C-alpha cells in the first residue's frame, strides 16, 4: 500500500513553514493513495486547497498535491467529508472511518488539515 496521510493542524499560521514531514505532530491517518485518491480525483479537483512550497509559501490550487504537502482550509472540509463517506468502501475500511472522524473534528473546530502525498 502506498500511503497518503491526513492530519489536523491545531494552530494554523499562513506564514509558518509546513514543508517538514511530521505526521506524528498532526496525528495523521493514512489511507491507500492508489485505492482511493485515483477514484476521488474528479471530485477532489473541485476542492480549494493550498500547495506548500519551499520556505512555507502557500500556493492556492484545486485538489491535493499527490507528491507534496497540501493544506486543506476549513471551507473545503465539507466537500472532502462527502467524498470520503459517499465512497462505497467507507463502512468496510477502518482507515476511511478514522479519516471521516478526523474531518468531522476539523469541521467542528474550524481547523485546517494537512495532507502528505506519497
């Protein structure tokens, strides 16, 4: 399984450098990139996000950076949650259930999420 990881940023700062790979800091949930993101890609392409570049520069984009780091703002989390829970495999995959729970928490707390691509 090639993993892609998602976590909640407790204290988001737009000028902070998020280029370090620190999934433990954000208590990330890993899912299978090939099994899910390929199937979700058309829907993810409608989602506002920020690609993280060197020195923490955030570049607005749509979808997720498959091979980089993406910040998902609170305004995009409802769409992301819908994509996850409407997947036919949702109720059978503990990782998807954990991801949906994390997205719901971020929505409730109005927090950004971080995505680490493969």
